[in-house]
C-alpha cells in the first residue's frame, strides 16, 4: 500500500479520526485495515464477479433451461454473483474474509436497493401525471369536468385553494402551540416535562384517521358543527402538533447554554432571554420544524374523509360548506372507473408530490445550517451597522 | 417590582433568582406551561371522546365486539375481530420485509458508507417518509400490483403447502390482486424510514473503543458488527421495529386503496389471496355510508386501534429510551 499516509511524518502510528481509519502503516508491512470504503482490488473483484455471474445466468436462462422471467433472472444473477464473490475472496483471503465480503455486499445492495422504489415512485408519478398537466389545472374546478370529457378539462383549483386554507389554519393553530410546548420542554422543564414529552411521542404515532374521528366527535358532533374546511384544519392541526413540537425541541436544545447564561447574568428576564436570544438563535431550525410539519399534513387524506367530505365545486370559504382538498380530490377520482378521471387523479398526485418534495428540500436546506448561522443578507446588515 | 424584590433579597440575605420574576416572566411561564398541559390534555381528550361516542355501540355489542367478524351495525351484528386480524397480518408482513431492510440501511450508513455519502443517503431515506401515503397507495395499486401478483402466483403455486401461502385456484392470476401481501409490501416501504432512523441513531452510538479493539484483535468488519454493533444496538433494533409496527397498524389510505375488504378471518390468513382488512381502512371505507349508530360502532373500532397503537408505541419508547444513554428521541 503506497498511499499518502506513508508520506506523512514517519514514526508513531496515527489514528485518523476524520476518515475513521486506523493507520498503522508504518509498523505493519501488510495491508492496513480500512473501516470504510473500497479498495481498488475489491472493486475489480466485484465487477468481475458481476460480469461472470451475468454470463452464466444468461447461459442458463437463455440456452440451457426453459426458464424465463425478469425477476427470476435477477434473483439467479444476484445469487450467482454472491457465490462468485465468496469464491474469489476465499481463494484470496480465506473463509473469514469471504464471509465479511459477502455480508458487506448484501448490506450495500439492500441499502442502495431502498432507493430504487423511491426513484420508481417519483418517476412513475411524473410519467402518469404530466400528460394532462396544463395551466387550467390551477384555474378551474371540477364542476365542468364530466366523466367522459378529456382529462385536460377541469382542474383542481378548488382543491388547491382548499388545501392551502386547511393547511394554513392548521399551521396558525399548531405553530404557536407547538413552539410554546417545545420552549416549555427545553427551557422551563420541571416535573411535567417528562409526561409531556412521552405524550408528544405517543401523539406522533396516532393513526391519522383517528385525528379525523376525534374532531368529528369533539367538534362536529359535540358542538353541532357542519363538516367544513375548518373541521378538516383542526384535525390536521392535531397531526401537525407533535411533528412541530419534537423538531422544535431538538433545535432549541442545540442553542448553546452560554448564550442563555450570558443573557440571564446581564439581567435579562426569562421571557426576554427566550424572545431575544433563544428563539432568534434557533430561527432556521424553527423554520425547518414548521416546514416539516406542513409537509407532514399537506398530503394527509384519511382525516379529511371524515371531516371535510370534499366538493366538486369551488368553495373558498373554510368556515361554511364542504370544502375540497388536493388529496381528497385524488382519492375520490382514482376510484372512479373512467380513464379521464383517473388521469385527473394522477395529475393531482403529481402536483401534490411536487409540493411535498419542494417543502422537504427547503426544510433540508434551511435545516442544514446550525443554530446562530449568519446568512449572507444578515451579514450585510450587520456590516452596515458596523458590528461585523 | 424591582423595589419589592430588593426588599425580599434583604430579608432573606440571599438572592434566589428563581423567585424574582417580572410580570412578563410570570405570564411567559404560565403560557408555556399551559401549552405543555394542553398537549397533554389533547391526548386524553382524543381517548375520552372516542370512548364517549363509542359507548352506545359497545353497550349493544358487549364483549362480542371483539370476537365477531361481520360488520353490519344496522343488524346489530358487528365486531372488530376480522379487521383486527387483517391489521396485524398486514403489519407483520410489512415488518418481515422492512426490518431486515432497515437493519441493512442503518448498518450501511453507520458502518460501511464513506463519510461524504452519509448525509445524502440519510436524506434520500427520509424522502421515503415524506411522500404522502396517498401516493404510495396510488403507486401500489397501479404500478406494483400488476407486477407483484406474478410473484404472488409463483409463491402460491410452488409454496401453496405452507398454510399462509395457500391459495384457492393457485394457477390463475385473477386470484391474487388486492391481497394482504401487496398491502404489506407497500406499508413496508412506508415504515422503512422510521425503523432506519432509530436503528441508525443507536448503531452510531456503539462504543468506538470496543470497535477499535475488535479491529485490533484482527476482526473483520463483519466481526466488529456482529460482536459490538449489533449486541449494543439490540434495543434499537427492537424499539425501531416496534415503532414501525405502530405506524404499520395505523396506516390508512394506502391500505384502503389496495385491499378488497374481506370479513372472514380464516380466509384472511391466506395472505396471497385477494382480500384483506384493517381497522383504519374499515373506518375510511364505511364512514360515509354509516348512520349515527354505525358511526358509533366505527368509533369503537377506532378506540380499539387507538389503545393498541398507544401500547405498542409506549413499549417501543421505553425500549429505545433504555437502549441509549439519556439522550432525547430524535425521530
């Protein structure tokens, strides 16, 4: 092994923490242990094994036996590939290393294999949805869309506006409550904190349909209300609350204790400390909490079946009358027999998936910054004040 | 206010900052406390309202609510048994697929992947959790089902002697769509991220000293994983699986879109055959066509589901919390 490690200062062994590898290259003449990654010889082995096993599988499938089918071919190829890898490693390094190699290959293929369904789901939704995606999808409602009219007639404007209003109201309710609970859990603590944290954990696992049933029982039946956008928004708020609270609590804990103590020792009260120091420091993370909460509920369908029922006509008033939502519209249309209706559902699904993925990416970008991160704009503003 | 606190300080000779609070601080504490209490109360309210509304149905059905399979509240003949069996069958199939996959992904991220691949891999697995369950349902119905029934037929034809795989009319493709098995596969995809998140966190806390020790004794990577990482992360594996189980039990829309409702518990156990059931999908399917009494019966089913998921998740939280050292839950 002649790598950069040998050009480093000679002498005692170094443990390279950055790359998780233990480097004893100066003491040992043989291969050094690498805890991660692949050596060139390993890559060559794997490629050779893959090619060889593919050829054998092809021979067996296409020439020697009457077998057929894509899945079977894949499975046989993979098993032969594992066998080849094992034989190569056993010849070279012995049985112990052969087993190690096999486990590594299986773990890696399964882990990377998880990404296949992700790609297929996103790709398939795009492929099914984009044909009928026209600007009219955002401007028309479903009232003019007869079952047999083409899928480019009628759209989801009522559903999109309904979704926006429901999610908006849910956000207005759950953000203050969620962040206040998170502040309670991370700043005030006390005897009540443990049960609250446990309940928030349990709440995030409440099946979404039960949030709908709860609002139906506690709001619609008990207070003699109709099924409206407001009822749907309340059930979404129940689902959003634990996501916001837990994410916000994690973020608030990352605020350095030194800042807190500095503020208190300068005579700032508790409320002043929270408002002027802790919340602004964690602003990016709190924004992530909000976005993740929205992404959690925007595609939620089950509670809306119970609380809002849906509407083919545009209804912009969440406080009166049944209101449509994007997931509800998709759920209603996809179970109809006509191809045009199913096509409309897929167009809606594409829009919904787009919204969720955009929200997720924004949350990742915002959340990638640590607490107290000073962005470009803020740096400029500070520079103008002469503080930076 | 300030004067008052000064006097206090003189009296006690010692400033105890926790007792000197302005009115803003006091109201801040009250508001934060009460939102914590509100969250606590909300959960109790969910259980309470489900119980109140299900009372009339439970009084009519009595204990037979848990043993009967048919669902005809209009005739007074209704019970949650078939839905309960179906719910657990779907969840068990989902776990059988998702747990090995989650263990492999968590191990790959913590032990195998190069450092620069870790963050993107984690993000991609989390995207699986962000995709709405409705889209999983659509995809499972339109894309996965036509492909999965070929595998179902293969299993049904060649392994039909196993009781669970037994399928009447095994050679025909028509006996396999809308089955418990297909619903289980889709739910498995949906719970992989949460299982992976818990296991990844626990695996990454495996003590580095012992890992290095194992390597220094000549252990291979697999040796390190088997002797250090997996034993250390056992609680995480069990807890993560149970959190996944809790999610799988409550999954609604994806299951509703895939299964064809079936109320015969004996036929339900033939998981490859058409027909499945779950409590959540029962509620979603029957809600709009139910009268007041029917809704009360559905509330009772919802209460059953509520109690089950609560117990499963509480157990999972305890196991996960014990398996790590005082850190918070970050799922």
